[in-house]
């Protein structure tokens, strides 16, 4: 199935390239598309495919982008912009983020020490850059999210349950 998906995508010119080929650990395959990496790990025993879609500073989990904005600390007062749009408080997204199983009020998303902010994918659809500022005293940080939809489509074609 993976071979068929990869072959069909390569014929369409949409297959991300594999910068590192196969990983020796559990036959993991790593693909790159723009700033996005797609790590695919087939589980032959369970008959499923495990995947991770991420950049160096952003990961996709349950239709939510997790931004690593600081090594640690509270990000509940962060402000974000999508491309050159108006600023929004990260708190505006809490209902949508919590509906996906992430609870910012209880000690953030993936890293219990904090330093992360989450946005639903729908908030950044079609965007190239998301800029986040944790506090007024800190400089804003730009995150490249270009080609996210292409990376999601490629991951799905590779058998990922995105």
C-alpha cells in the first residue's frame, strides 16, 4: 500500500523527497516537503502506520499545530499573527484547542515545562508564516508553515492517519 501511494504521488510530482532514506529503527522512512518532515513508521504487527509531521519548531498533532516558542515558561498571554494579518491573543483559540484534547490551562501541550503554544490548523490554512510573541518584552518569533496542506496531503497518501 505504501509503495502504491508513493508511486502514484511520484508520478504526480507531489511526493516529498527522502533526505535520509530509511531509518534503521523499525523501518522508519523520513520525507521532506518544504519546511515539513514526514516521518512514517509502519507497524506490521498491528497493521497500522504511525506518522509525525513537523518542522524544526512546529509539530502537527490532532489537527493542531504546536509551536515551540521558548525553552520554558507560560505562553497563555502570547499574541500571534498569521502572515501579515491582525494580531490575535492565543487565548482566543482555547475552545478549539481544548476540543482537540490540548489543555493550555493545565500546563501546556507536549512539554510540561511550557514554552509551547497551539493553534488549530484551520487558523493558519494557506498561510506561509505564523508570528508569535510570548510577552511584550520579547521579540516576536516567525515560524515557517508554508506548504502545510501539501505536507498533510502527502502524509495521508503515505498512509498516515492525519
